C-alpha cells in the first residue's frame, strides 16, 4: 500500500514537472514563434532575391549579403524581452545555431577570396550528435515556421531560391 502511494505521488510529481517544463529542443512560445515567423520570412525573401554568383569574389559578396540578412533576423528576434525568450529555452540554442552558420559561411567567403576558388565544399557546422545544425534548427520549430534556405547551407549552388 505504501509503495503504491509513493508510486502515485511520484507519477503525479513527474507529470507536473514535465508539464511545466519546456519541451526539449522545441520552440513553442506563441510570441517567439510569431516573431520568428515574421523575421524569417523577411530573411528568406532577402536571401532568395540575391542572384547566383559565378566568380569566387562575387560568391563571397553574395555570402556576406545573405549573412547580413540572417544576422538582422537573429538580432530582431533577440530584441524580444529576455523574460519572453527565457520562457522557451531552445530559442537561444536555435539563435546560436544561426550565429554558427553565419560564422562558418564567413570563413568560407574569406577562403574564396584568398584562394580564388572554393577550398572544397562548404561544410555546415555539426550539432553535438554529429548532424548538420540546419536539421536541428528546422526540427526546433513545428510546421516549417522557419526553413533554412538551401543557398545558406549550399552556397555554391546555381539556383538561389530556397524552395
């Protein structure tokens, strides 16, 4: 009887903790999602409007212009009140992944300028499980709220649309 009572109390406590806790890795806060949706749409439009670049210097410039669009999106989302951002813990990790992507793309742009050609294929940074971070970035949001444009993870491709 005592063991059964302890089990019930344990299950109720666990359920309460899980209910009040953020879903691991999933951004669910309404105001955050609305801001992400709006800012991501602007970023994606800007990235898509940039044409394909043939020469390494042109590609490096396109990469930087796209990075600027991403950086602006991230900055706008970070303008949300800290209390709001703190309500959904995966948000900061998601924003850091965008920062990491921009940093990797900037390194690639520098290599293009220095070498006059790609020093190999662009490598998307990996998450702790060894998977490209763009997969985790997209998995953090339901319903494709903010897809990572293809040209951000494959800057050498000729077709610059994210579809």
